C-alpha cells in the first residue's frame, strides 16, 4: 500500500537527503509510518523514528495555535493594535525609495498572524546584534522585541505578505497577554496535555546530545555536498533565553503528529477558531507577494485551501530543514514528514507528499495520472505506480 509515495520518499535519498521519517494518521489511527536513510550519516546510524529534530518553521503553527487559544478566551482582538500590548511598536518607521519615513498605519495583531506586518527575516540586523551584545547573548524573548521595534519596516503594515519574524513577535505577544514565558505557556497548554514529552522551545544545554545530527546541502562544482552543521538551531535562535516562535521548536515525529491530531480533533482549538485559522485572508495586493498563491491561500499562520473545490485541500506549513505538515479535516488526515537537512534539494517538491498520498489513498486513477503528470512536468520526477 502507498508504494508510489514510498518510492517518492526514497527518491529523496538519491538526491542527497540523509534520512526521513513519514507518518500519516487517518481518523486517529496511524495508517502509514515509513522511514529510510540515516540519522547519523557519518556513522551510518539508521533512522529509528525516535529522533529529535529542529523543526524550524513548523514551529509557527504551534505558536499561532497558542496565540489563538488566548484569542478564544477573549483576551485580545485581531484588530487590536500591537502597541496596545507592546508599546515599543507605537512609533514605527518604514523604508521607502525616499528614505526612512514614519509609518502611517499601525501594526495590528492580525498582521502578525498573516505575515503582513512589514518585518523582515534579518536575524543579523544591527538592532538584533545590539540586543545580543547588551543582553550578554541571552536575548530574552520579550526584551528582544524592544530592539526589533527600532528597525524600520519593509513596507506599511498590512500592505504585502512577507515571510518574516512576525511569529517571533507573536510569541512575545503571547508572553505579554498570558503573563507566562512563551515556552512555559506552550508547554502547559499544548505539550503536556497532548503528552508531547520530547518537544520544547527551550532545550537545556545538557539535552543537546538528544537532538539528531543536522546537515546542510551545498552546491559545489554543480554537485550536492552534504555537510554536518551540528545539532543547534541555525541562524534563528538569537540567544540562550530566546524562544523563537517562528523557528525554535525541537520535536519528534511521534510528538508532532500528536499536535496535528490535537488540532484536527479540536482538542486545542474550537471548530470555529480552527476554521478561522485555515480560511484564506490575503487580499490581491498581499497575495501578489505570497509564495504559494498558485496552489494555496494563507490564513492565520498556515497555508490553506484556496476554495472548496481546490486540488490541494490541506492546511499546514513546512520547515527549513525539510519538515512538512499537512492536515485534511474532511478526510480526517494528518501527515507529517521529518528530516534534518537545511537547503534541501527536494524542498520545493514536498507538497507532493500530500498529493501522492491522497491519490493513492482514494485510488482515484485520474488523480494518480494527474499527479504523475505534474511531477514529470514540473519537477522532472518519474513516478511509477
């Protein structure tokens, strides 16, 4: 069963991915668990399914869920100004062709979810470098935002969609609204209730050894070269006390699928809240800069179906080291793919994991043909069922 999907995943190994772990749940039961390759390429240690990974941007869905939990309690409105809760964002500036000018519009809470606030993803900006220096490398989550607020925005809040530190700011916002450290809030309200015992936003130094070997793919003389880059989160963890809501979570396949199932079955969010989260929100101007506008819309921190009759009926996101998630509410499907390779050569075709699974799961021959044709046409990938 699902032989085409397994072959597709095995093809990742041929393209340089050291190893992977795929889990698919249907109606609360695991119907597919398939893994191959190595967690430690140098020592030829086979993937065993218990690996802890830096999941990078798959952290974002957890962060947005945490923030929506507080929204459900009526603790803020999506239309509220961010500065009402974090005053440092009250006087923002914007980069323009004429230079840096005062922002005309306020950042709203919804802009953080939607990636439309105007922030960049420059973790090495002068302001954040200053934060590292003045906090002795700690960069506490809430304190760091006071430095980020001094950097000019890339555009007026609400004008465009741009991948950025929006969800890191959202994590600090959760701290302000909840009165708890962000890492404690998600632990107490998501990880512990779902028995996600191997998941954290703040890994103790003495547990670094528990993280799987991490790699990066570089192109050298036209060939992919895989290099071990150590176990730490690359680039996005600004300091020892910084819980990056956008990229700082460490988890396992078994834990993360528990999170997806918790979302799908409304253990975390009420049905109306989840519906709000996965409903397309971008206007035409915002959508013009959105990455996957051809296949998906964008909701409150997740890609989402563009319409009820869309080919892609999942919501989810992906991570910089290869992780990928997809949830289909109607068919009660949760899919999670884990690996640990930055700059992966197959990063652009991960969405086909969901398409191939759904085609094989339903047994729809026309859909299978369409998927095969799409792979061959768009990705030069031959899939034989």
